[in-house]
C-alpha cells in the first residue's frame, strides 16, 4: 500500500489512538494494581520532531490511564482525549479547533473503536498488528507494529512528503 505524496503533503494533523498504536497493546499491573505501559522512544522523538516542524499531533484513546497522561504531557501534546469510547466527538472538536477538512487529517488506529474516525479522515492508517476488521478501512497499513515504531514510520512519511526530512 503506497500513499501518494500529494495526499501526504495535505496532512496538517495526525491523530493517534494509544493502545496498539503508541503501545504494543500490552498492559502490566504492579502489586498495587497500577497499570504500567511501555512506549517506543522512536515514536516519542518523531512526535516531538513533528510538533516542532508544524505537524499537529493529537490523541484520542478509549481507555483512561495515568501512565498515558504522563507520556502525553512529556511529549507536549495539547489535544488529548482520555476515555473517549465515542471517538467521533473529540475528532470533530479537533477538526473545528484547527479549522481543518477531513483531507487534512491522518488517523492511526488498530481496533473497532477507531473505525468511525477511520471512515472520516482523509488518510486512514492502521498498524500492522491491527484487528482484521479495522484493516479494511485503511489506505495504509504500517510496516511496523504498534509500540514498535509505527507512529514514527507515518510521521517520517508525512514530513518527507513535505520536504522537512529526506529519505536516504
């Protein structure tokens, strides 16, 4: 699945799910019942680089997690919707806030809660490890799995199309 450079150039906002996208979907609990989640450093650097170079990044996640809140704060992401089972409402808020059209937004998801947003955005993307039901809505399936550089892969494609970074 290749994405045309013109389509990538239009993207002004990248919205991400968390579990299965920014993480591998695993959740570990400590003895007090706190959940522990691992994030990929390459994804984090990619998000920082994207934000510094004018590509907005937002998060819409269905699960509430203090660990995710901390990571989002560390990354400097301002548009964060935690515990959003209905992802369309926060999607519309982001779209309105930045006065964007659907064609200017890319979304990376992996599960059935993501389908309503995948159906709206100009560039619907799912991770390699996404549910099969979700993959049929994607225009691109990442080569990397969620939590293993999938977000960085997409950011690099978008920034490369905008000539902000160059593939070697």
